[in-house]
C-alpha cells in the first residue's frame, strides 16, 4: 500500500473516531433529561400496586410468626435456626400489626393499646392500607378483608382474591406453616401513607427503573437518532475517496458475521447493559462513586462503553456496505454460506482453496472440540464427582439457548434446528452406548460360561469401571479355581498319607500279633507286647489327631474359655517335654514378661498349640542348638515367637506347611501324623488369632498372635463358646 493510501486511511479513521466520540458525548449529554424523566415518573407514582400484590407472601409468613409469639408452640430460637431470617422481618418494619382473640383483646405484648384501637377501628382514616385475616376455631381461614384510604373497592377486592390464593398455596409451599396452628383469632396489619410510600419505594427494584429508562424518550429516541447517524456515516464516508476506510482488513469479514453482530447488538438483553450503566450513573450508584477522581473515571467508563457500542455498529454497517461496490462478487467472496456450498460442489479458484483451508482448519478445531466433549460424555466415571462435566453441558446448553433467545420470534426456527441436531446427537450417543453395552454383555457371558482365560479388553466408555470390576471377578474366579484344584490335590494327598500312616502301625500290629500267637519264648513275647503297645498308641494318636483336625475344619469344636496365664502354660509344656528337650540337647532361651499374663482363652486348646509347636521343635531342630521363645505383650494382643535352627534343609512351602498331612521332612523319617502344625493353626484361629510360619536359611520361625478377648463381667472363670 502506498503512502497516499495510508494517509487517506488516517484521515478516514480520524473522521470515524470523531463521529463516534461526538455521538457518545451527545448520549451522555442526555443523562440530565433521563434523570428528569425518572424523577417525574417517581413523583407521579407515590406508591406501587405491584408492591402490595407481592406483600401477600410476607403476610402469610407473618400470620404464623406472630401467632407463634402468642401461642409459643415452637421456640423462636428453633424457628430462626430452622428457617432463618424471613422476608416478613423486613416488611413488618413498615407495618402496625396485632393478634386479637374472639373478644377483640390483643394477645401480643408489643402491640400498644393505641395501635390495637387503630387496627380494629371501623373507619380506615389512620391507614392507607389495611388487611385483616380471620381464623376459625378449627384453624381454617374464614375470611380476608382489605381496605384503606388509598384502596379503591376494585383494588381491595383484587388484593383479597390474591391474598386468599397465596394463603391456600402457602399451606403446601411454606415449611414455616408447621411452627403453629392458628385458631380462633384475627390478625390485622396496617400501613400508614408515609410507610406505604417508603415500602413501595424500597420494593421498586433497579430492574424496573432500568427498563423504564430503556424505553423512555430521553434514552430510546436519542439512541435511535444517534444510531441512524452512525449508519448514515458508515454508508456515506466511503463515497469520499479520502475518507474511505472500507478496504481495511478489519472490514473484510464474511457477510454472516456483521449480521449476527447486529442482531445481538440490538437484542433487549444487550441494550439493557448500557441502559443500566446510565441508570446507575444517574442515581450515583455506579461503582459507589465518591470524589472527583472517581467521578472522572466513571465518566470515562461511560464514554468508553458508548464509544464501543457505536463503534461496533459502525464496523458492522461498513463491513456490509462493500456489497454496493462489489455487487455480485460480494456474495461469492464475502459469504460463508456460498463458499461452503461451492466447497461441497468442488468448485472455485485458488482463493476458494485458501478459504477452504482456513475454514477447514476452523471446522477441524470445532469438530475436535466437540469430539473431545463427546468422548468425555462417553467415559463418565460415576464413582467420581461428575459436577464439572454436568456444569460444562449445562453451560454449553445455556449459551446455545441464550443465542437462540436473541432472535425474538425467529428463535422458534432456531429452536427447531437445535432440536433436530440434538435428536441426532442423542441418537448417536445412545447407539454408541448400546454398542458398548453389547460388548459388556459379551464379556459377562464369556465369564458366565467359564472362559476365565479370555481377556476382557476394549474401550466400552461409560462401562469401563464395570469392565474393571469384571476383570477383578475374573481374577477372583481364577484364584478360587486354583484354590479348589489345590484342595483337590490335598484331598488326594490326604487319602494317600492317611492310608500310609494308618497302614504302617496297623501292619506292625497284625504282624506282631501273629508272631505272638506262635512264640513260646517269654522274653520275646514281652518284647512283642511292647511293640504292640507302642504301635497301638501310635495308631491312637493318629486317629485322635485326625478327629481333631476334622472337627476343627468343620468348625464344630466346643471352646471352653476361661482366664489362663499363658506364661505358666508355656512353662508347663516345657516341663512335660523336658525329656525330649534333653534328649536333643536343646537349650531353650526364654524372653518372658516378669508378671503374669492372664488372657481369656481355652486352656486345653492353648496347651495343645504350645505342645505341638515345642514337640515339632524337638523333632526337627538341630541338636546342640538354642531355641528362642519370646512373649511380647501389646495393647490389644499378645505376640508369641518361637525360633529354632533346623537339622535339615528348609525347602518346603511355608504357606502349605500348616496344611493337613504336610511335613517338613518329605522323606517322612520321623514319626508323626503330619497334623501337628495344622491342628495348632486351627486352634489359634478358633481363638480369633493367627499362626504364621516363616523361614530364613535354616532358621524356622513360628509367630502366634492372640487377641486380648474381653473377660465377661462374671469373672470368666469358665465359659463355653460353640463354633458352628
């Protein structure tokens, strides 16, 4: 662009700015006329009937609050805590009020005799507005009367009907009606002329004044004239070559954009913004102005708002004015609609290709944005808070409906289009949900058919959390199956081990019985009898252990709880097995509390636990080593630890060593049922404790944790608990 063109643009810009500034100053110059108009309107209307119509809700609240002050059915502090501050508390500042019984006597302490007489007077010369509620003995509202010096018969009748309807509705809508049941009284409210004017003035909201101002001649007519001046300037300035700025890039926008801007600019919701600013400036409430500096700032803000308002109008008209010069080419080059149609039909030149790329980039961004939002809806996690997603949907819907509402009755067509698009969106959304639901059903069916190794994969959107739970169920089922397989294996081993362990002493008994029959040597007969006795006892132990573990597994063991000193019990077990300990040359190292440790346990079962563990130590511990037994008292439990060095390599599974018929020596060289640790673990668990076996190199460790059960009030010397 040459220097001359730049210079012409500068002159045109300056001219446009001066016109916009002049229009802004003229609009602000009308603030005085607007103030006069508002003052005139307020002087003509000393009270507002609408205020009295809205007062009915406040008086309905007052009926219950005032009667409760007399009847005291509900404590006032409870009313305040439950229902908070009521609107009646503000309204009653403008009222005289009283509650009167059937004999006409005032029952409220804060109603003076003078006020009582005025409220019940036959004439209404003291009150511009008065309303009386009559309640029967059954608690029903028997009548309402409205009168007053400022009330015409028609206005009074209309208010009576309004208040009667509002009272009927209040029985369902007002929770405060529950604080008292009004009966056999009349409640009267009166408002003097001065209070009526003050109340109606306070009732009138800024919004009413703003709308009055927006449709007033001082505001609306001035705005129309100035907007017409702006439109004319935007149309005529390009006629002067030196003032033509329509070729600037900021005015080279598609036709649809300025049209939408103009529709939005003159929508009621937008016009009311500068009108409210003008109203608040006139009333001195804009930014709570005080002081010269702040007043100057408010003036500048007003000027800026009007300058921007008129500037947007000037920009929109100037952007559309170029159609006069471009004629038919304008609709081809400056309209998005035609470009999109041409793009669909694959027509256009190089400029169209560039525009396609630009529009395509914008469309892709918009499409990607909505795709992300759609994907977010598809992957809602109902376990988390969804307020943010719901708020996002509501805000988007609000923006769409807000834009639709700006088109007045044209909004009906926009709503139809929006509804159609919403229908297709919801149909697609529900179709996707159904597809993902089918995938979820497929996974559940596979799981139900026992296909535990089939992977449960795939993105199923909303149902992803359920899919995760199905994976957990699948893992749980697999674990249960593995556990069942393990139990079946152990049952097989149980049968094998029981057969072996029972057959060995039984075979010996049969063999020595046959030998005993034919043996004549008395010494050998004694030897055979000793063997028979030993094998019989061995068989007895096996059978007893088998019964014990069977009862423990079926949880049909009868527990006899009593007070037991476990320190003394441990020492007793040591003494009983002293010969075995000395035989293995084991040195027991005790770390015990110095005091007695009395707990509520089954003495016999606890003794068996300690005995089995110590006997296990004497069988498998390395001779000439130390055994450490430690008892530690905690706040809610007692920890008993037994550690010894094993004579053989510890290559067994510590998780299975406490199972039935599992021995640490797989070669089965030692005598035993293989049930010792299993019985000990069962008895510990029957007393709500835990037994854990662990190994480290050749160190064997048994940890018992017994909870401190509460001893019954009777002392707990004896007791019975049956587990079934």
